[in-house]
């Protein structure tokens, strides 16, 4: 009889623990991990911009800056961090809109991430572009969809410069960096996306970009930015501007000179913000490659 009572008590304790675990996981998502959901699954044929943040690569930075005084083993931190976060941008030229997807591939803590994400007020114009809250689309995928209007008159002008058909493939994230942004301009999408930003500010790009100036952009096939956080919390940035196959190599030199002039302006702007940026760019065939170091990044946080 005593054995039966003990068995019943043990079973009740086990059941209580299971229920407690389910309640805790439902509220905080800390027990059972979510699956890996790559940004590749969200990319469409018309996607022209992808930003990917490899969150675990920022583990040491997160520990230094946000876990000071908290004794957390290094081996534990990656299990609480998302696998990846980022943004996917896909222009819809028929509707004159940018289709935007903000996503987080959580590993754990999905309810907590959703609460924090939806409690954060996005700056303008992002608050207009993403009016809806982030939701859990499926296990491992937290998603917030939005859209931004492009300037249709500017797009019509842009189309007269690009007679080439739209590419049938999408440019890939190379990986191996904390952050990576790739912009596909093979069909002129770079300026099309810029028109959405300008339109949100009530600014007409046509007033600045004449056909001659816009023509320079027809030689740019893609722009890729890759960033890594260094042990001193500065950021190393790699920039690659690749010309289109039909462009002359002289255009890469022109772009390189333009980049150098723009970089001088950027240095002055950064200094006004309390930042310091140094580096240089070189031209290799039809590519312009820049390597830069951005210091005092924590002043932005």
C-alpha cells in the first residue's frame, strides 16, 4: 500500500513538473529550441536587397556590453541568442512598392523577443513602413511585413535607362561575417529603393539625379557590405562595388574616385557624431574594394 502511495506521489510530481515546464516554455520559450530558418527561405526571385545579422558571432560583444557583472558561461550564451535576424527587400514595379520583411530566426525566447520587438517604437519612416506588429509565422520564424511607396514618375524615368531584362537569380549572402548587406543593382533597383526613402521624406530624386548622373549607376552591378566586431568593439567593414560585365574597367576607376570623395565627406559627418572612421579603397579590374574601421560605435547605442 505504501509503495502504491509513493508511486502515485512520484507520478503526480512528474506530471506537475511537466505542466510547469510547458507553462514556462509557453510564456518564455526557454526549454525547447526552435529550428534553423535561413533567410534563403524568405528570398524571392524579385528580391534585390538582403541584410543578414549572424547574431551568435556578436556573442562576445553582447557579453562585454550588456552582461557586465553577470556570471554567464560563454557556452550558454549562444543557446539564448537568435540564429539570425535581418531584412529582405523586394521591389514590386507594377504596384510601385517595396515589399519589406523584417525577420528573426529565434533559437529560444520567442515570446520575449516578440514582446520586446513590438514594444520598441521604430523611427520614421520605418514606423510608417511597418504598421503591423511582428508575429510568429511558424516555429523559429518571427516576421514583420511592411511596404514602402516608390516614386512612380521617377521609376518611369529610371526604366528608360535600363533596357536589360530583370535578372532571373538573386545575389547570395556570402556568410562568415557578423553582418552582411547585399544590394542588387543589375536592373536599377538601387535607385528604385532609394526613391522610396526619398519619397518618405517628401524629396524628389529627379531634382538631383539628372539622366547623366543616373547613367553612372547603370555601371554598378552590385554593392556588398560586410561587417565584423573587433575585440576593442570597433567595427571592421569590407565594401565591394562590382561593375556590370559589359562595363569598361575605366568605370571602376571613376567609381573608386567618387567613393574616395564621398569617404572624405563621411569622415567629417562621422566626426560630428563622435565617431571615427579610417580606411581606403582600391580598384581591382571591375571591382572597387574598400576596407574600413569604425571606432567609438558604442556612442550610437
